[in-house]
């Protein structure tokens, strides 16, 4: 259970000193600011087939992009014509991406949202194994069943070289009518202990196959009444400290590779959404819960952020808050130049002193430590 002192954190937590991180290995040349920023970007793209002279491939090759995300449905065209068509097509596409990153300082993260059920990019209609929702598994609460489906998902990802799954979702199903969580069966349970139990099994099966996982959406999206893809989401009157229990348990067991933030607003915690909040990310997550690993933002193009903050302001706030990787799914809206824009803005913010070089170095070292797991486990 949560430490009793936690209840006080929401009103008293303040920004803390940056945590210590490992120094760059002596055998590696000192990274440039451009290389460090590139490792902090995760970007989506359009196209089921890319050539070596594709703009996106050039961005990867240049180091502007250190991490990518795959979708099957393209929101802007309202069609299933994004990145995934069949097993053979997917293998060829990912081979192209990996070749473009062969000179990177660290492996390319190739990520996907493969929770199962409704959030399922590798559909059986494309030739991949069928999946079930997290709600189905949490309701069944059978260890063997959860292990079976998690192992099948992780094996499929590993087979094609997808090395990061944006799962398991650990939002507590406190509002079954939540349009983006409960209503589409994404949560394991309304009981945070069952959520933690089921999530641990999913993570363990992915780790056995060398696939990283991401728990989401911190500090909890389960109680919301609205979808942060579509606009501002206020959970001030519905969020409960119990929503942190899955994070506390998984962190304590050493089972967290990465944590994704939520774009939810809670006036008891801060005056900005969680993704932009130093009190939430540095104060709550790192200082109070003791998390030392990589934090990734939810998609920065979602309307909860994009409709209320300019790109430069949002980037400055989220990096200074403690986010290590900024996600631009490039699907809610599509901008073929987004990687270059973000890279230029972040570099300018560092050069102007609005983001410190030390802050970039912290994130870079956390990302390198995460990617070293890929080298050991694959």
C-alpha cells in the first residue's frame, strides 16, 4: 500500500535537485548536443514502405530521431493506411529503419501500442496472432491466461524487431464510463492491486523476450470523464492517491522500464497538466516514489496540450519537469517536418539557457541506460 505520508505530497511536494546519473562510458566519444536531443525524440511517420532517400529515413540517419512509433490507422486520412499491412511488409519496413540508425550511438527504439483488445496495431486481419483486452485478463484473473497472451504478444514483437511496447496500461478503472480507458476495456481492474499483479506478469513475459515495456499514464487517467486526445481533461474532483499503487508496487519490484505521463490536469497537484508538471514528474514520481528511469510524454500533439500551449512553451515545461523522451505520434495531426522543428526548438532553448545542458545530459544518460538493456537482452 502507499506510504501514509503520500497523501500530503499533492500539496507540499516541491522540485528537487536532479538525480545523479552514470557518466558517459569512457570508450565513447563525447556526444554532441544534436545527438543528445535526437535520442530524446520519438516520432511517428506515414508510409508502409520507405526508401533510403525518404525524408523520415534521412531524419533517422542524421540523428534527428532516435526512436520511432508505429500505427496501423492513420487519423488524418481516416484509413488503415499507415505503417502496417502484413508480416512481410512490416519486416521490410523495420529493416529499412534499423539500417538508417546503424551509426547511432544507441539502438533505435521501435515502439508500438500493443495492449490488446481495442488498442491493437498488429491485428489478426493482417496476419498476426489475435489478442484480448486487459479488462478481459483482469476479470479472468488467471495467471496462466495472462502469461499466455502476454508471451504471445511479446514473442510477436520480438520476431519483427519491435523492442518497446507502450503497455501495460496501469490506469485504475475507477470510472467505467471513461471514454478512453474503462469504456474501451483498457484497464485490468478497479482494484489497483489487481492492476499491479496483472501488469507485473505482462512485463515479465516481455522481458523474457528482450522487449521493453511502458507503464502508463502517470499519475492516473482512469477516473477521467474526457479524452485527452480531444481536449482539456480535469480530474481534480475524481483522482485518488490509490491510483499510484500500481506504480509504487512495480517500481519497488524493479519492473519498470519506462513510464508515460498523462495529459490530465489536477488542481490539487499543480497548475499545469501532469506532462508539464515538475511537481508531478520530479516531485511525485522521482522523489516520492523513487523512480530513476526514463519518463516519456504522452503524444504532445494531443489536444489537451497542443490546443492550450505553444510548441516551444510545452517543450520547455515538459523537459524542465523531468520528461526524458518527448513523443510526437504525428497521427492526431501530421507534420512531416515535426522532428526538425522540435530539434531546432530544443537546441535553441538550451542555447538560451531556458533548458540547462545538465538537464539534457540527465535524460541522455537515462536513455542510454535503457537502451543498454536492449543490447543485453536481445
